[in-house]
C-alpha cells in the first residue's frame, strides 16, 4: 500500500482518479464503472511505462537537484563573484548532463 503514495505521503492525481474509479465500481458493480476503472488504470499503466522507457521522471529529478544545488550555493555564498557563480553553474550543469547521459545506457 505504501508504494501507492508519493514521497509527500499523498496520492498523485493519476492515483486519485484510479481510486475514485475503483470506489465507484466497488459501490455500484456496474459495467460502465468497470469500463471507467479499466480506462483510468490503462492510462496510468501507459504513463508509467512511458516514463520508464524515456526516463523522464529521473531527468526531472536530476534537473531539480541541479537547480537546488545552484540555489544552495548562492544562499551559502551571497558574496560570490560572477566567476565563482559561473564555475558552480557549469559544474552542476555538467553533472546533470553526465547523469542524463548515463540514463541512456541504463537497462529498462
């Protein structure tokens, strides 16, 4: 059950829609609600497969880490010179690019 929840403890929109469809079907057992549940579940499975094939979720996570790292540097070093800022940005962007490149060789 914990796999169903995101890191923040709540459900994603897709998970919420699936749970609503499941609840409707469980309460009514109607064919229309069964089809709705099957459609919502199919969309969620398709989205997850696409994310796994493309690695987009991981790329987005790497992007967030890159931005947060740069922001953290700027907060800790408010008097950093432009050259220091440029070096930190370049370092983080190169790390981001290397991590994304590494995804290409990662098996599904």
